[in-house]
C-alpha cells in the first residue's frame, strides 16, 4: 500500500470510528491557505479538529510526538479560520486518531485533547 493510499484509507477509518462514537463529521480534508485539517467534527458541545496519523506496523514513533509545534500552529490557525468563516461559537478541541495497519487490519486509537493551544 502506497503512502497516499494508506493515508486516505486511514482517514476513512478514522471517520468511521468517530461516527461510531456518535460524532457528527462536518468536513473532510478542509483547507485554508495551504493548511489542512483532516477531519472537523462535533462531539456534544465541542468542535473537534482531528489530525489523523496512519502507520504500518511495526510502529516506532509515539502518537504524542506525531504533531510538532509547526503542525499544531497550522491546525490552530486553520481551526480559527474555519470557526470564523462558519460563525461557530463552540469550544474547540484538538484530537489525534492514530491508526496502525497490521496487514489489512486497522488498529485505531483516539487521543482526545492531544494538545491544548497556548500550553505548548
């Protein structure tokens, strides 16, 4: 499986996972000035900005290290633009959905509040 194909499959798997948990997915692969948000969803009263990370087993990296400060800054910038553009007044949360493929089997982990703007 090529990297782009694997990433796309991972995003679809993440969306299916979140919908199964009751999230309402609003957007997929939303862009603002070359900054992308993989998934934008609503969970209760929160707008959730989701970064999807997809890997093949065995995995050596750590999900908490998968999003560096530059990526965090870009996600915050894009999330603010999305909220302004759509006049959304909800609290915003940043999550990671971590997907590891073991052959064709996907193992999904969900990290709520993966980072908090201003605390990094």
